[in-house]
C-alpha cells in the first residue's frame, strides 16, 4: 500500500472517529440535561415543601394564620397580617424562581403552568387579593406582569379556598363565602 492510500484511510478513520465522538458527546449532554432537569424539579419541590408545607404542618400557629389570611385579611391582627404578607411574598418569589427555571429550559411547561395555577389559586383568595397591590409593587416587573396577566386571563379559575376547603375560615368569622 502506498503512503497516499494509507493517508486516505487514516483521514476516513479520523472522520469516523470524530463523528463517533460528537455522537457520544451529544448523548452525554442530553443525558446530563435530563439529570439536571430532574434534579432541579426535585430541589424546587423539596424547597417548597420545606418552606411552606413544612411550616404549615409543623406549626399550628402558622397554619392558622394562613387559613385565616386567605379567608380574609380582616381576620388577622397587624402582626399576623405581616406574617401572612411574608407567606404571600414567599409564594410569589418561589413562582419567580419557577419562571426563571422554565425560561432556562430546566423546567417543563406543564410544571411551570401547574405552579402558575397554584400561585394564582393563592392570589385569588380574598386575603391575598387584599395585599396583592402592595406585594406586586415590590416584586420584579417580569413576575408581576406574568401573575397579573394570569389572574386577568383566568378569572374563573378556582381559588385555594375552592380547591382546598379545609383552609376556608369565612363561615367561622361571619364573612360571606
């Protein structure tokens, strides 16, 4: 075999090796992206559970404040209104994180929309509606506009009190349902 023939064979083998390497790399990137997305969703769910559900389950005072707060802001004294406002702010800031993860393609659209509906269900409650104007004025314009649009485009979507009546304290306080 002549040197030119060996050189041609080497070039072909080099091209095949390059293509195989690129194919392997693309598979690795795809698999890594799946792992990253799964890990991101798990982390977000753990964080939400620890910050919100964990507090509601472990601290009867917090769960009572949230239940009365979503029912009517008037059912809370000034200190409780502050704590309820922080609950709503935390929910909104969590939604902002969800939105950013979705925009970075680390969270699926279905998960993003589920969190958006959950946040909207909280914001539609009488108590959260009462504090939404000041809350919306101190959050970033992006999440504020996304939430405002979601609320106005979905006025008949159930609020938290419809979805989870266990939170509803309106009858106990004489507030019309």
